[in-house]
C-alpha cells in the first residue's frame, strides 16, 4: 500500500519520504561531515582547527618551520572550510620567507591573493610580495661590483611592487616600512643611470648621456641624486653648445635644490653664461 502511494508522488517528495528519520533530524540540527567522512559538529570542527593552528603557530614563532610546515599543511587539508586554513596558507608562505626562498614565497603569497581576494590579510600578503622582491636586490660586498653597476631587474620589480602596495593600501601601517625601501630602490636606480651616463661621457656619446640623465630625473624623482644629475646635464649641454638647455638645467637645480652643494656650482656657471 505504501509503495503504491509513493509511486504517485513527484521525484523530490518521494526522495524526501525515503530519507531515514535520523538523517531528517540532522538536517535541522547542524550535523556536519568533514572531508574524511567522519561526523563532526560545527563547534568541534572549529575548536579542533583552532587547536591545530595554535600548536603549529607555537613552532612557527620558535622559528621551527621544519616542524610547523607539515602542521600548517595538515590544517589546510583537514579543515579547508575554517578560517585557519587561509591563515595556514600565509604562514606557509612566511616559512618560505624565513628560509630566504624568495621565488617560492612570492608564488605562495600570489596564490593567496588570487584565491582569497577579500581576505583581511590581503594587504599583508601584498607587502610581503614586495618585500621578497626587495630582498633579491644584490648586496654589496668586498669583492663584488657596487649594486648600481649590476643588473637592475630585481630593483625595478621591487620598486614597482612597493609603489603598487603604497598606492593600493595608503592607510596600512606597513606603508611607513615601505617608504624607505622605495627610496633605497630609487637611489640604486638613479646611481645606475649616473654610472651609465658617465660611461657614455667618457666616450663623447653626448646624446646617450643626456638620455640617461633625463631618465633619472623623470623616473626616479626622490632618489636624492637629482642635483648631481642636473649639474651634469647642464655641463653636457654647455659642452655641446646648447646654451639655452644648459641654462635651464642650472636654473632648475638652483630653484629646486638651493641648499645642495651643486647649487653653488650651478650659480657660478649661470654667471659665466651671462644673461
């Protein structure tokens, strides 16, 4: 009799009536199932995730990433729907930073930014990406060429990432940490342009000298080397007979950097050029 009655019900209703009573009770009582299929309440799921994260964090704060990394990875696997999964992803990236594995750290932070775009820690991940690029700028040591004489690819990318971070998160506390890093990048890049300009000057390639100096002045404002670049620019224009351009460079130097050491030299050259 019951079987004949079920035949006249539509599909969804028939399936609902055949669900065991225990399952119906679970529908109204927040029964949950984790990825391994074992029953677990929402309360115990969150509590277990927190406990596992706090244990891993203790190892991380003791600088023992060898122990912490597998623990954070286990949290991502066992508690994918908890907030501690996302935090574990960040800590795994932090472990790569601690190990100075810059490329791996950048990849991990980028993945976090890509897949969790609304997470509160996005600004943190973005800053760490910029910082990892900054850390790849070649160091100066006794037997190596100065930083400004070497490949500036890492410096350019660090500057780009730092500027984007400051532009996108102007109110973030880490902006104060990013600003001196930006100035350092600007100085390295400006020094590189001056180095190249002087290289071409020794070969009387005045067009290349002027191009390098204008790149410095146009792209790396804030480097602290603008006065030196303007004085050299004026001198090159003067040497090639471009008096108006020379005067313009000297006047800009005196106006923008009146207290700079180079400003005195610029005033002398302006007096020599006359009115």
